[in-house]
C-alpha cells in the first residue's frame, strides 16, 4: 500500500467535479468529488469477450431453467422466474442483479419491456409478452457452464477496511472476492451464484453454473428520463424507449431536484474525494482510489450542473432499495452499457 501522501501527489494535474454521492455502508461520507483523470485508465469489463461458456455439465436445476416455458395458470417457481429475469435482461429491460426472486425490479422491468413492445403494460406475464420475450432467443440457454480461469482466480481481491481513511491508502478498491467478481460479471447476486453452485470452491479450473448474459444495447441513446417515483432510468432514442434500468435516485432532500440537464462528460474508473464527518462534527477529506467498490462504482457520467451525475454502484443487489445522498446510481454493468451508447450532449431529465 502507498501512503495517502503519495496518493495525493499522484492526483496532481487532475480536475475534479463536485458531487454528493453516497454508498450504503459508508454513512459517514457526507459529500465528495469525482476526480477526473487527464490520462485514460483501464476499466473493469464485466463481460470480457474471452469468457467461454457451454451447456455441458449442467445439473437438473439448470436444465429445468433452460427448458422452462411459460403457460397460463402455471405455478410460480424459481426456474421460470430466473428465465424471465434473464430474458428481460437480454431484451434491454434490466432487472438489476438476477436473484430468482420476483421483486419490484423484476415487475418494473416486465412493465417496461411491454412498453417497448407496444403491449399493454400490466407488469404481468401473458402469452403475448412471452412470445415477444422469446422471439429471438427461444433457443438460447439461460444458465450455462463456465470454467474459472487462472486470471479469474488471481484477482486481485482484498478485504476492504471499514474506514474511509484506511481505504484511501489502498491502490484500488477491488472486488473483495472471486464470488463478488463473478456475480457482477454474470449479472447475478452473490447469494444466487452460490445457490446454483453448492459446494463449489471457486478456484481455477473449476466449472460453475452462471447466467448466460446477452448482448449489450446497440441503439444509440440521446435522451434519458430518470424517475424518482419509479426508481427507473428510461433510455430513449428520440421518442422511442430502447432500454430501462433500475436505479437509486436522491430525493428532493438529498439535493437531486427535478429538471432537464445535459451530459457533459464520461469517466471510467474515477477516483473519488470523500469528505467524512467525525463524531465531534469535524470534517476531513480523503482521496479514494478507483475500482468496482468505489462509492461511484466504475463509471461516472457528469451533467452540466455541478454535483449531479449518473454512476455505478459497489452494491448492485441493493439498487432501488438503498438510500442515496444524491445522483443516479445503476449497477456497474448497466452503467457501462449506458456509457457505451450515450453521447455527450444527451438530455437527462430527472422527474
């Protein structure tokens, strides 16, 4: 580890953009700044092109998920739920982290998929919706086998200290475990990853079961509407809804007022200057390094109003469930997907 003084010296020549972002579990952070580097930094790619998946060595549960077919009046089961969640993810209606449970993010994603397809938006499954979900993916397996590589196992991974000051002394805010990395890469909660891989050690050479993630959004996005009441980010190409993502949005009391803004910059792997408040009311600032466990995740998309932006999250399973002091928070993989298709100058409306 380098001393914080060395980190501060390394930050010279960087510009900053003030924000008030908050990560659950870091309740002493009262404000902060995203530090925009002048040099390009490597990013975390949750969907590396070299990942290899097969349908071999799948257990009975995985086969049930892949073979699941919706029918009216069928009994609700985890296999069908997981399949619908994955199909929604493939069709650009993100449910956030796939967990096999039909919660509010899944229902909202289904409603938004119906809107995109011109189907009555009831948030309930029916034959028309099922046919639309499977129109181009009927033969694609939802759960697949993946063999953990040496690079996967190597990491680096490290248990992060609790205090902001201690974290500021690290080289990066890495994943804490291979399970966390794999869950994020394959759009799953850690709990569900472990559920479908009982007794696995998650070591190099081991074959595990994971979600077969789909292709990222290809349509360009020139307008975004963020709804505080829905906790959803709606992405548009002109007047056509092309994608939706669950989000956590700061409320009026958390300095994220409604209005129309413009996207002015996009930063991958940003550093973050966190200001913490001590028990005696005094405040002190620390530079936090970049990484997937940064308070703003792996992506920052800044608006033309100081303090506001769209960014990733160190806790994807808590999107739309956690509190926030401001800004618009997405899962890291959804933020990276949006980053790739939204251009500077795009309209961002917060309602």
